[in-house]
C-alpha cells in the first residue's frame, strides 16, 4: 500500500490550488514570492471575525482600512468615529479593545506588533486564539490556531468524543502536532478554509477533502456527530423601553451616547431604560425620559449572546428641544449616526409607526 504524504503536505497542496481570496489575506502564490502579510490587516481582520461571518466582515474591513490604513491612523481616530464605523458588527467590546490595542502598539511599541503569540497576548483584547492567529499568519510562528472551523475539522479527524468546551485542550494538542514548522500561517488558513468550504457543519463534502483518508469520523460514518456539544441552556429574556423623539421642523432623531462600559458601550442610541443581561429596564409611559406626546410604536426584539431583549418602542414629535439631551441626527442619514443593530431596529419601528398614521 502506497504511503500517504504527511497531513500538512496534503492540506497545503490543496490550499495552494483552492485558497479563498480574502481582502486581508496574502495568497499562497504571493507568499511563495516573498510577499509578507501586514500584521495590522491580519490583526484587524481577526478581531472583526470573532463570532462574525466572513461575508459580514468584508465590507467593514474595507471601510476601516480605507479610513485608517495603518495602526497609527487607527490609534489617532476619535472613539466615536470608530464606534460608529463598527456599528452593526456586534460585540462592541471588541471595538473598544481595538482602539486600546492600536494605541498601545502605537504609543508604547513604536507602531510594531509583537511577533510571538506569548507577547501578543499582553495587548488589549488579544487572547489565546487571536494571538496564535496573528503570530502564525503574520509572522509564521508555528503556534496552534484553533477557531470554530478548525475545532470541527480536528474533532472529526480524531473522533474526539469529549464535548466542547472541555475538548478544547485536546484539540489544541492535536493542532499543535499537525502544524508544520514552515508555512505555519498558510497551514492555519488552510485549516480554516477546509472547515469553511468542505468540512462544513452539515453535509460535509468528504469526497473532495484532501485529507479524508485517515479521518476517523468519516471511516465510521459519523462526520456530523462532531464536534460534540453539551445541550445549550435556555437564554433568559429581558425587557426595556426605547423612546424615539423626532424634531417637528425637520424630522431629525434625538440620540445620545451610551456609557463607555457595559452593553453596547459608547454606542449611539435613542433614549432607553436601564436594561441589562441581568435585569429588566423600566417599561410603560412612566419610564419616558421627558414629557411629550409619547405614542406606542410596537416592540422590537434582539438576541445577545447570553440573553434576548424585547424593547417597547415609543415615539413623540417635539417642538421644544430638551436641554443637554444629546444630538439630533438627520432621519434620512441614520447610517452616519452609527446606531447598533438593536437601536436601528427601534428607530425604524418608531418611524414606520409614525408614517402609518
């Protein structure tokens, strides 16, 4: 029986032919010609990609790199500009950490990212996965990179029966064993691409997989059983209210900025009550931030990682402007206001209710 080439050789050969073209990626052909990945672009993409899809991230990545083409430019950006550009991408603590990290690298590290996973972990917002990904892709350190795609590929290859998250230590050991000393960054990206395009959560295309021989889950016909996961706990449901004030003379919307810490920290919003992941906010007309002819405009719902939120939506058209209340955003240009998805839903529901009267 002919002996198979090493796992990494088979995978990298496939990657050289089938690598996805991504705006933050240096292709394997260019990499072979000596083109080096830009650590800033690698870091920015990896932070954006946490718990977010590639399709969603592409447009945000283009906007950020056009406005702030390097880490120094991002470090010098105003907080509200960055938070506004991040609006809709979710998990807003990532945006706050993004700014903190850019400023740390610019002001205390001469604008240069550390080149090892260990050193990268000292930066704000960079944990085990992100540090390994940056070190591997940008600097070719053979650090074991484990994202959701790589977890799935690895648990199938070895039929790892331990459920997530407890299985992650064993997965990391296996990935470290598979990662080659050279082309570590290409190997990590190849594993990601394999999980994204062939070793998919449902109906994996094993017939096209370059490393299917030796995959224990395939041999046993149990591909879709992996990774094993514990049953999810039901998410709690919270309630609150949003009060959308519209200016009579031009239809502008009154917005304010949320506190820097906490849920949606630093983001723009209409007035809302003090809901959180642990407690409900006030609801009903008595919760209005100031006196006006408030009318009920329905409800909007939004799912966060650990809880679901339902907001009552109220709208009022006002003549006199409240003092020290925030700022007015043109209703026809809410994109520029940097509203997170939840708050955009609330404003849109209010405006839809007003237009139907």
